């Protein structure tokens, strides 16, 4: 699988995360065809500027928010706006898809 194909699969998986839910980087990597490429998923999403790809809905495996190309505060704001509960920088597990 080449880089473009992997990127497209990552973006497709992220687009499918419903409003008010989140998914972890490793699950996005698995859906894109390479479970071990969770860091690559993070790098791809950090470069994304397309508002149709809701990168803010991707979090770390431990439930922590993780990074966001528009800043962590903005990511938290967007997630809360979608109804997610965040405590001490972590998402409550019932929101993780």
C-alpha cells in the first residue's frame, strides 16, 4: 500500500466517526490497513486542513485528548460542543467508539 492510499483510507475512516463519538489512533490505523501505523495516523491528521475530516474526534488509546493542528484548547472546545464529557484531559469511555 502506498502513502497516498493509506492517507485516503485514514481520512475515510475519520470521516465516518459520528458526531459526539471519538475513536483512537490505533483503531484508525487498523481500519486503514496497518495496525502498527498509529503514529503515521497522527502525523497525517496533524497536516490535515480539510474541515470535512473531523480530526478532533481522534484521541489517544489511554483516553487522553492528544494533539490537534488547531491546538488542544480548540479540540476540547469542539468535543464539548458535540456533547462529550472531558475530565482531567480525558474522554469518558462511553463516548469512545
